[in-house]
C-alpha cells in the first residue's frame, strides 16, 4: 500500500506544477475559474494592473481583482510529495557518500567459489558469479547449458524476491515493482510484462518525456526572449516619453522667458522715455543757468563802469533784458502701464499655479501602452498654460482701462500726481517711482487647531511680553510708512508718508485697486508674515480714530471695509473719551486711558497683538489672540476732520 501511495503522488507531480514558474506549487491559491497558481507568481503577473484581471492559463477575464485564498488541500499534497522526494534524495546522497568513501573507484566482483579471482560471468540460474576457472563446468558440462549467463552482476540478493527467493523476471506496471514468477499469482489482475519488454516500454516513455522537456525548455527560452523584448520596448517607450515631456516643458519655459523679456522691455522702454525727458529738461535748465550766469556777468561788469554815460547805456540795455523763472513740467511714469504690466505677471503666476498641482499624487503603475495618454494630458496642460501666457499680452494693450479691485495685498505704489494744495507740505519720493520695497505674499498656510500644550505656551509667551518694559520692546522696532495706494480720497499724507490727517474736501487721488473707497482709512506699506514687530502711533489732535492691523485681503469698499467690522481686522477705537476694541463686528468697551502715544506689538508665530499705552506707565490697553493665516498690515481709521495721527520714528 505504501508503494501504491508513493506511485500515486509521483503521478500527480505534473498536476501539482504551477503553469507560470513550472515548479511545484508554493503557497498555492485558486482563482474563480478553477486554476491554481503560486501566490507570488500570480501577484507578480497582476502587479501594476488596475483592471482586466485575467487567468494566465485559460485567459478568463474578471471585472475586479479576485480575492486570493490559500488552497490548504493542495498545500498538504505538495508537502507529502516533497517529503517523498526528500527520502529518495537522501538515499542517493548516502550512495554517493559510500562511493566517495571507496575512493571513487568501483571494487571488482569476486568469484563466489574461490572468493579470490575476479568473476567473469554471473549465472542467473545459480545466482552466483564465477571466475574463468570455476566457470568451465558451465561451459563444458551439458547439465549447465540451460543456465542463463550474463556479465558479472553485483548484489544479486537485491535482484531476488525476498518472499520467494527467486530472481525478478517480470514487472508489474500497476504497482511499479519487479516480481518473480511465483508472484504472478498475486498479481494476476495486474498488467505484467517481462523485464525486457518493461524496460523497452519505459525507455520509450522516458524518451517521450525527454522530448517534452526539450520542447518546454525551448518554449521557456522563447518566453524569456519575449519578456526581455517587452522590457526593452517599455524602457524605450518611457525614454521616448521623457524626451517628449522635456521638450514640452522646454517650450513652456521658453514662452515664459519670452514673456518675461517682453514685460521687462515694457518697463525699460517706459523708464527710458521718462529718463530722456528728464535729460532733456536738465539740458534746458543748464542752458537757462548759463543764460542767467551770462546776464549776471554783464551786470557785474556794468557796475564796474566808471563813465556815467556808458554805464547808463549799459544799465538801460540790461534793464530791458528779462529772464523767466525756470519751469519744470510734470514728468511721471505711466502708472497704469506699470500696474497693468505687474498685474499681468501676477495673473500669469496664478494661472501656472492653477495648472500645476501643488501636491504630487502617488505614482500609478501602468502598462507601457498607457504612456501616450499621460503625454496627451501633459500636452493639454502645456497648451493651456501657453494660451494663458499668450492671453496676458492683451492686458498691456489696454493700459488705460480701469479694473475692479482684486482682494490681494501685493501691488506697486503709484505716487501722487502733482502737488496737493493744503497746509501740510508733502514729500515727493526720489526718482521716477521712488523706493519700491518688496511686498509680502498675503496668504500663508492655515494652521490647524493648537494643542493644549501649545495654547499654554502661547499664553505664557504673551504674558511675558505684557510684562516687558518699553526699552526691551524697542529691539523689535519697525519703521512704518503709509501706503499712498490705499489712502482714502479724504486722507492727507505728509512728512514722508508718516503723518495722516482728514481733509474736508476730496483730494481726487488717482484710481488704484487697493484704495479705500468708503471709509477714511489707510494701511501701512510694510506687511508682516512672521516674526515680532513693534511700532508706535501718536494721536496729535482729536480722539476720533482707530488703530489696528488687518489682512491685505480686507475689502476696500462696502460695510465690510471698515476696520474691526470684519474677521480680517483687529483694532482699538477712540470715540472722544470712549475706548473700545473691535473684531469681527464685535465691540468691547475698555477702561479710559489718557495716553496720547499708542504702542502696537505684533507676534505672528505667537498669534497675538498687544495695544499698549506709552507713557510713564507702560500699560496694556487690550490684547487680541488669533491664529493669523495671512500677512498683516498696520491699519488706521480717521473718523472726522481735525484728526491727526503720526507714526513715531523708531530707532532699531
């Protein structure tokens, strides 16, 4: 029974072979079509597929990826088969070790009669080996002529039936074992054949098996060649697509560089135009100066004339000569052109940001055939960006067109055109445009809700700053100037844009998208996105004003444009003797403070702003706590005429 079980397992070896790796199953799994594969082989075959999962053997397609479950029955059968193979291998190894111990040379077969001379023949009838001397009776005597002789054989006992002590003469195909003539009775229902016939049949089967293995080897070699070819094609496709993508991005970069050069050329041409006008005016003024100097020299020469008649003649002629005062025409850059050019660059940047994803998604593994689709997607994005780049050139053609104010905090300053009548003397910045500081980006990533530990830390930080004297706060001093672009039409700026007042009549300022339209308010030119900053404001006349901070995205017109009446601003207001804090349209009345100088301390990372009364006692008027999400600007609101606020010059 043991031999029958062993024979059955060996017959199943072909059925227990994975059709992918052509080896015995390793952790076999069964898919819905009924075929079995190694888990690792099937995972490798389906790797990178997002759909169209098919059986590698029958090509049955499944809509979704089948759930793979281990086939425990097949696992046990494979383990039993591997155990049998392990026993056979152990026996072979033992024979090899014995042969190695014998020195690798086969020992001769000795004669069973004398036990000394090497045997030359073996008698299968006598089941003994004989040397030439003792073999002579088998050759000479007729009694031994029927005995079957053959070349010397070793271990004749292994060729005998242990049950009947007779030589094997037949082979039982069903049991796969050699039997003697007496065993035929026990195997009468089996298919038996003589050893010679069984050997011939087995040779035919092995030759056929050898041919099949040869064919399988050739097919495997062809599959390896095909897989390597597909691998090379995939690498070539990826390389080709990389080159195409590089070409697309190179074209995009070239278009952006061309746009940048054209935009800078517009600014350079405008600068050259204004510079040439200034140069021309300087030339005229130089000639005027020479004319005045010449007339001065003539008068001085006439005053040295001693002859009365000649002096009177020269004096009469010189008195008739008149010179006009030097006149300098208003020469300014085209602010609409400058702003529209800068706005075009901002629009292009926003377009590129929208076209290019900010966070890269995880790479999706796909077949090589999916590469053209990816290239097509990149091409569409590139085409969209190119169209946007080409479209921005229309902005420069309409420089005189007024646009609706966008909610952004970045802009170039447009200085006041001409002199403004009033009792205050105005400062005109040097150069065509004056100093243009770099503005902050108005937006910053919004942080999540702070943890309890962070809240406690921020509270302790704020309390530590509330206790600091003014001398320590001055190390964070910031020199603030006012932004003319944001000033309401009734707000007058002076003293190098550090002083503000309210006029009874509108000043007719030029249009700017950042200008306040309804409330007499103005913002500081500097913005703060991180760090600690401190500045001071002096209330010179009239206590009808508001001092605070705001986001650059705060509305410029409408009810929400008032300081403290929205979620984008924080301020303290003085309404005569009444003091109150405002944020998100919520008012809180505060104790009266008689200080005329107010200090503002902004801690961006700490998320708080302190309003301090600067004087003999450095008292805290109010504190705001908030998670700031944008850049912050100093903000000022002057309620009525007569109100004057000044920004104190801070020494760093």
